[in-house]
């Protein structure tokens, strides 16, 4: 435990030392190398001698082909053999000549890297990155000062969990950096207690990423950077790219031995990454087992049953079925999800009226309950204004009677008929957890869509809207197919739509505002698309997939959002303008992927340096919680401070939810891994990003944000699986680069088996670690530490419960009062 406390500070010192040495090295390159203007002139002279443009592929000696827009392979590659193209690429690279036709300046957006702003490595990048680093550090400092001021002024939004009665493990100092100290001191186990295992493991993933990147960045920076700079042959210096002098772009073609060093470093990166991933998974298993043991009742003893056959669709029949397998004393409750229809709408109207009544009462209270200031409202748009409190109380009383009648009808129909309003889904709660564990592991039917039994989600996290849908399995498959088609359409249409709308924006003439418009237009459609992408995915999952809870929707979002970023952030330079054509070429000739990545990706390493620096600033900006503070200030004008805080929470779960955050964090780690040997400074910047993220997430999740429903580490496991996917991309990229740049087949032959080792390790990872269930032996023996906590919740739809038994959101005085007045 002491080592855990020391680790963040050791990482901080190492990152600061790395950034200092990096800045010193970059500054040295500026001072000792040729100037940027001289570099550009030298690049033009070199390019004229080869009859190519100045901005050529500095790190592999090849340029982009313009023959076939959309993929970056030459047109001949679709007809000729991949081996002949590989041979041609290798010969041209060794000769220091470009591969493909020259590129001129483009007057419009034509491909994916243009759209995403991916600028090829070129002279002037060193100055740009140093300038960007300085500006972003100033921006982060300014945001930090703003956050400190707002934290002191609005503690309910920025430090609520550390106030009296909060769940935070410690208080937060009022010093400007007191929040940083509090974040770094918070351990993963402390975060589990106050935020849940899923959120705590997002913090832990930052620690895992830093461990991976430290173990990679230290040897690559200390070994490869000096090799490139002193023994590479100064190829980048001749081309005018000072920043690439510490990267592979400084290595001449052919080099007698450096590629052999790179081949062994491929294995080093693979072994470090897989070793750390497995260590992290083993540590997770301990936390997962503890989380499973501490599940409260009734969740720990409840199962979700899907696909209930028609002849068992009633509460009594469902209970009778399980009493045949277990004793009647083992079954505590059985509830079929009901198709409540109109009752559900009435219940929602009731909640809306209660909110209006609460708002009116609070508004009147701010006027000291003076009769002349009683709020007024209309029954409908044509009615006269009348006393709002009296109006809402009468409407609620009338609606309560209507709801009671409808509820009684639904319950009577459910009890008197098998099927009908009873759907194909239900919950069974056992008296003891032992029977629930047995029930989950039994096979009940030879038909896979019947009697599907799984662990129940938290009662508060159940998605009743999905479970109410009594859909035939075949129709469900059709709906899922439509959902997958919509998601795939996002992939296929993303580039054409964004490129078309961006080029259309270029044609707009706004007179005096033209300069401002031209500054916004290039990224306008891209910004809009990327901002709404998680929301579109979430809405698609809600509409076409039956999910157990909203948290499962987040898990699905994490998976698809990750793959979207893999294609359009990491592989963007290789895709071109047509995602479908890219997939088609790779599917028809898988070996072409090695050449595709080797040609396109290495020349974009400087862009990813800028990208990581910007992401650090965006992480710090999330501390401001702009949406929450805006809603809080608006609600505080009407409600009391605590009620205003409740209304302002939680943050947008589409973009700032655990699914989106986990996907973006994984992508940032993969950028550091994939470019770790091509340009070791990328790993240093990626490490800095995760140090910033560790501080930001360690504070927001523990001290500011509300607790979310928990899946017990499913997001973390998916992150580790995605890391192995990215490691496979690294192996493909480096094998292709070594194939193109090496004077012999030995370096790529050394590196290539790392891909197969990664694939086998990923397969083993999925098969070896049985993390979802607690070993039955521990359930039987009732090991020490098993939770006996009872939350007194029930797996019954809210509209079927009496208002006195409905679990209301914390902070609403009206709803808390209604709980104290049983009907």
C-alpha cells in the first residue's frame, strides 16, 4: 500500500524530468540544427533533386500516392500482386526516392487526414509544437486558476462529496493545489468505496497506462533517440525536419544495423504491454471478487430471467417453475415485467406534476409565503390563471385515484391470465445467494432464446422501458440488425458527409465575416459530427437493442466508440475518403494492410504530438463542469442550493459517461504505444496525458460527481482487451515499416512473430480469466467478508408500486415527504 501511495509522485517526478529533458532536447535542436527557413530551403533542394515536393514522407522515404483517392494504395495494387508492390516500395525507400506520385497543394478537403487536420511531418513542426506546448500550458494554468476560484465559490458543484456527510475519503484543502494533493492521495480502493468499482477502475487505468508508458518510454527515449540522432545519418536534417532527428525519420536508407535494434524493440514493447495488462487483470480479479461478495441484498440474490415461455408468463407460474427446482422456502419473490401501457404514462405525468408543485412551493417560500405573491398557473392554454399550488394539488389528487384504478386493473389482468400484460422477462429473488448462484449456472431449455438467466442489475439501474417490450426473438434479431446497420452507416457515411459539407462551407461568401467563417468552416461539420456521435450511438442502442440497464448501454457505447476512433483517429491516414473501399481492399488482400500502414502512419507522428498536448488541456477543462455549473446557477434562482445541485447532476452521460471516457482513454494509450519506437517522444507526451487524467479523474469521480450504477469492472476488462487490439496494430505497423526500410528480410522476420504472440495472448486472456462470477466454493462456505447489507429495494416497476415504497431521488423535499406519508 505504501508503494501505491509513492507511485503517483514518482511518476510525477519522472514525467516532469522527461518533459524538461524533452523541451531541452527540442530547444537544442532549434539552436544547433539549421533554422526553420534554412530547413525548408534544404528540403526543397532535396525534393527538386528527386523531382518530388518538399513535404515528403520523412520517416519512411515515401510519399502519398494520388492515383486512387480513398485508400492510399496505388491503383496497380488492386491488379498486381502485393509482393511486387512491396518489392517496389522497398527498392524506392532504400534509394531514398518517393513511392507514388507527387502531391500538390490542395484547395479543398479530399481525404480523411485533410478532414481530421492530420498534417504530414514537415519543416516547421518543431516550432509549432513548442509554441503549442507553451500555449496549452498557459491555458491549463488559466483553467486551474478559474477552477480554484469556482471551487471556493460553488462547493456544492465542485467538492460536494467532501462536505459534511459526503462519501469522499478526505477533505480538500482550500489551497490552490489542494485538490491535486487530495486526488493523488486517493487510492483505488478508496475510490471503490465512494464511487463504485467501475469509476474507480477508470482511475486505476490511468495508473496502468502510466506504468506501461514509463516502461516503454524510458528505454526507447534513452536508447532509440540517441541512436536516431547521432548514428541515424542525419536524413531528417537534410530534409529540414529538426523534430524528426530523434525519430526514425533521421535514419538513412539503407542503414546497416539500426533496423535490427528496432526489431528487438518491437518485442520489448509487446512483452512490456502484455505483462502489465496481465498484472493489472490479476489485481482486478481480487477487487472483482470483493465486489461480488459485498453485493447487497436483494441484488446479490436476484436473477434476471429473459425469454420466459408463454405458458409460464405470470408471477405465480414463474414462482411455481423455480419451486420445482428449488424448495418453496428458497424463493422470496417472483415478478414478471408487465406491459403497463397507459399506467406508465400516468405515472410519468404524476412525477411531472410533483415537480411543478415543488417548484411552485419553493417559489412561494422565497417570497416569505406572502399571500399576494402566491404563484399562478393555467389548467390549459385557454383557461384563466389560478393559484398554482392549489391547482397542482387537485390535479395530483385526481391523478392518484386514476392511477390506483389503472394499477388495480393491470394487477388483476396479470394475476388472472397467463400471458397478456405479462411479458417474457422477469425477476426472481431467492432467500439466499447460494440458490441464486446455482440458478444462474443451470440450463433450463434446449432452445437458446428461452429461459435465459443472468445476474440482475442494480434495482435503480434497471431499464424498465427495454424489459417492457414484449418482442418476439425473431423480431428482436431484425431490430438488432437494423441497429447494427445504422452504426455501420456512421462509419461509411462519416467521411463523405463531412468532406462534402466542409467543401460546401468553403463556397459560402459572407463578406466582412469571410475571414471568421474560413477559420470556422474547415472543422465545423467535423466538430458537429463528433460531438453528436456518442449521442447518436446511445439513441440507436436504446431504440433497437434490448439492454438490461442503462449501464449496459454505456458498455456497448464504449466498444463501438472505441472502434470508431481506431479507424478515424489512429488509422485515419490510411483510410482516405472511402471507409468501405478501405475495408474491401484489406479484406481481399490482408497483407496489403502492412504496406498501407507503413506508408501512411509514420509521417503523421508530429500531428499526434499536437493531439496529445491538446487533449491534456481538454482534460483540465473538464474540471470546470460547465454544463453542471450552468444548470446549477439557473436552478438556484428557484430551488434551494441542495435541490439545485441535484437537478444539475449528473454530467452528460453520452460524452462524459464511463463508456465514452473509457474509449477515449484507451485510444490515448494506444497512440503512445503505436508510435513508441517510430517517435519515442509521443510516448512521453502520452504519459503526461495520463498523469493529467489521473489527477482530473481522481478528483472529479471521487470528490465532485455523483455515484453511478456499477457493473463491477466490465469497462476495465474491455479496456484491457482493446489495448491488446492496439498492440496488434503496432505489430502490423512496425512489421510493415521494417519490411519497407530494412536492407534484408531479417528485421521484419524478427518482428513479425510478435503479431502472432499478441493474438494468442489476447485469446488466452479471454479464456483464462473467469472474472464474471464468484467461485461457487466461496458462496457455499460463506467466506468472511460477504455482505449482509439489505437495501430494502424490490424488482418491481415503479408504476406498480405504492408511492410510499418508491425510492425517490435524494434532495427532493416533496418526494421525501411523500415517502413519509404512506397511502
